[in-house]
């Protein structure tokens, strides 16, 4: 199961908005409808397809075949969480960010953060995604942030505060040391990534290579009030996500960073969490 731009599950999210020529850029994602219902179950099913790539190392993913595929899926599912307190956990948002940046930007996941855990069901601090993109001779470092919330105003406020903390020089050096220790030798561009994160490399050079994908979820009146994808729905949700993007952009954002804002409006966070938790536990039961 090689990790490359063209080896990934079939796309699920519809990109309703992609304003690429603004800063920050905006990507509005849509789960869509089926039989008059918001597709929470289908979204959860799609996200479980990403579990091996999300939670396993590059070497483990490379070793998946017919002889061990079931065990690999179960191991990946167990690495995320096994707690019954799923409504208090944010891993689903991190999995969604992983899927979104892979689908839209064809990034390569560099480090599985689940190998930072000290114990099962620990929450792992730090960046919510560590991916790379090779652009010619240059290497882009994608460090992601997620707020899997119901309320968009709270999500914006909390993520901006976290972005400020996470781009402080001391914090970055500490995170880079931890990330470097987890880089799989078989990862494409592993040597270039280690060099970029080396303490002897100027942070100015790192900042030149840095992208920050940010995923914010929220419960949307527009999504809740519709039952199918119509031209009216597309226009209304487009207006809604652009309004929230303006609120985000008006905040004091880290300077000199390329920020890609993903907004995912939902009908019900609870329904999506319930559907995902059920499927996650079904995968864990395969062991």
C-alpha cells in the first residue's frame, strides 16, 4: 500500500468552494445528501477507509498485502482510540484533515502521530497532521491544525490561539526533534525532511517551506435546512463558508505562513461521531 498522490481511497467530499487565489485559501467541503438525509453514515464509512494510511507507519503500509490486510486495518483502528467516551475525542477531525489534504493537495503523510502515544487512549499533543509535498527540488512541510467543533466562532478563536503557540520558535524546535525521531527510513524524501528539521537549519528556511492546513467543523443551519444538493443549497453554503472564512482571516494569524483553511459544515456532529465510533469498533473487532 504505497503512499503516493495516486494511491488513496476514491474521493468522497465534494469541494463546494475552492478559493485558491486568496490568502488564506479556502476549501469548503460537503458530505452531501442521500434519500433526503445528510450523509453522516457514508462519511464515517469513507473515513474508515483512510485508517491504515492515517495510523500506521510508512513501512507498515508498504507491507500490507492479501496475507495481512485485515490485521493491518484492525491495528490501525485500535491505534486511534478504544475508549467509549468517543464524544469527547477529536481524532475524527484529525482523520478528516488527513483525508482532505490528501484528496485536495496530494500530500504525503510523513509521521503517524499515534506513535507518540505513551498509553492507549492518550490524547497526543502537537500538530494534528505532519505531511510533505515535493515541489521540484523543494520540500514543503505541512503542519495541520484541527478543531472538530459544533460552534464555528469557538473553533476559529481556539485554532487561532493554538496556531500562535505552535509557531513559536521554541515550540517548533521541540516538535521538530520529536518528529525527526519518528521519520521512517522508507518514507519518500526522508533524508530531505530530516535535513529541513535539523537544528542547524535556519527556521527562516523552514518557514519558507511551511504550509498550515487548518480544518474547522461546525454545525450548519444551511446543511440542516436542506435535504438534497440543489443550486440553492450550493449558493447558500458557499455564502456561509465564505462568511466564516472572512471571520477567520480577520484574526491575527501567524505571519509569512501559507494557510489553507478547510471548512466542513455538518448537520450533526453527534450523528457523525456515532457512525464513526460504530465502524471503528467493528474494525477493531477484526483482531
